[in-house]
């Protein structure tokens, strides 16, 4: 299913690129299309690396052996009769023994439990990063369009004001005020376009984009769950990471405390072949076991506490997203604000308002339109983050 989704997304992007190459307006790109073809995110690669490290720890202590066998080769001269010498050769093998069945089972179970949770949480973070980059690019694109329109409006105001100054209907400083506002609008547009280029590069780093003109569908709010059973993928991954680290620490402590090894060697001594099988024992330095047990207890406590703090941070993140969603409630419609700006321009053109009176009102209307754009992008992103905290089994949506 995931492969089919990615293929559909790639075909959609290819179709858009073909339309752009033919000189036609490219179809708007949706977030779902980019999600289907997104590039691997660092969080996903880190999760894969973490799981690979756990599998390595388990593989190095598989079965009853601690690591691989130790092979040794020795050779030396043997003096025989008449002062002659002959080489003796010995080949030995040592197999360190690890009696850690409970710890091995615990690590295997922790790995099996952590794998889907860590990968799902990493995928969630990757999609949230993509949604944030998408919303930011859409926001700046909408602001650039708004400020381009605003610059054109101010230039019309300047032309009308200069005519009225020439006719003696307005003092000269009115044209100076509008000219300064025109320069300010041009500067704001340049800054927005620079941010827009950077935002497009940021989105292109996460997912391939069609060449040429890029139009984005306005971000929408995903449904937010109201009820469910169990942790979300993010919360489950926080617990699973701790359990995996604790299981690894338990197996590592058991390995450090290993003492016994099987020892065997084959040798040729003079004219005789010798085979031996025995046991080897490592004498631990004084206090080693106590220090290892203390280290293990500290590592477990640290992982438990880190998990608690991570869950607290996730809870705060959820509450922050909920607050952002509530704060970015629907604002005045853009059509209504645009109509107010048009009415203000008509009053200025007809001489019923002077620029010094109209410019402050224009700034307020422009700020309201900008706030509406910001609110839409912020609301969509906050809803996406809240949706990421939905448990696997959830129902309903928040208003």
C-alpha cells in the first residue's frame, strides 16, 4: 500500500512537471502528494540506526557464547637428541560462556516491541516536519501575493495623490507620505520573496518539487481525535526507547560479569599430537561486580527518568498545539478585508480622504489580511500536531 501511494505521488509530480514544461499552468500541489514521495527524514534514519544497534548487541551475545571464539596460534623450537631442534605448533580456541538467557529474551522482546513504535514515531515526526515546511511556503507565497497587490495599490494611491497635489487640492507632503509608504511596501515585498525562496528550498530538501512555477493548495486541518485507548506513536516510542536501553544495559552488565570460557587446543609436540579440552576462569578485580551493579542501577534510573521527562515534554507539546489551535481561530474573511481596502482607495481617489488619514487605516487592513493568512497556516499545523497524538484506536474529531 505504501509503495502504491508513493508511486501515485511520483506520477502526480511528473504530470505537473510535464504541464509546466508545456507552458501550461501547473496544477496545485497538495500536501498528500508530497507526503507520498517525501525523502527519508533524519529521525527515520536515526530510528533505523538505533534498532540496528540493538540487533548488534543481541547478535554479539547470541546463544550461550559471549561474542565470537578467540583463536590463538603458537609455535616454538623443541630441542631433540644430538642438538637438533624441531618446531612445535599449537592451535587453541577459547569460547567465552555467557549465561544470560533472561537478559537475551528481554532484549529480543524489547527490540520486537520497539521496532514498530520507533519507526512509526519517526514517520510521524517526518510528516510533521513536511507539514511545517509546506505551511510555511504556502504562508509566504500568500503573503508575497498580498504584498504585491498592496504595492500596486500604493502606487495607484501615489499617482492619484500627485495629481491632486498638482491641482492644488492637497499639500505636497501628502505625496511624500505616500511615496514613503510605497518604498516601505516594496521593501516588505522583497523581504517576503527572499523568505519564499528559502522556504521553497527547505521544502525541496524534504520532498521533490516540480520544476518551474509552484502553486500549493491551502493547508487544511486534519481531523483531531477526541477519544482513544493507549499511547500515541510518539508516547509509545518514548517508553519503548527506555525499555530497549534498559534491556541493553542488563545484557551488557551480564556480559561484563562473565567469568567462564571453554578452552581447547590441538598441538604437535615433537613426534606426538596432543588434544586438550578444559575450562578457563577470569578472576575479576576487587570490587568490579559491585561497581558494575551500581552502574547498571544508575543507567536504569537514568533511562526511567529520561522517559518521564520525554513524556512530560510530549504532554506540554500537545497542550501547546491545542492552545495554538484555539488561538488561531477563524479571522475576518479576506474578501471582506479586500472590500474595505477598495472602499478606502475609492475615498482617496475621490478626494473624500487624504493620504495622511487613509494610510493608517490601510496598514490596519493589511495587517488584518496578513493575520488571517498566518492564522490559517498556524491552525493547520497545530491540528496536524494534535492529530499526531491520536492513539492507534481513536474516534471523533474536535471542533
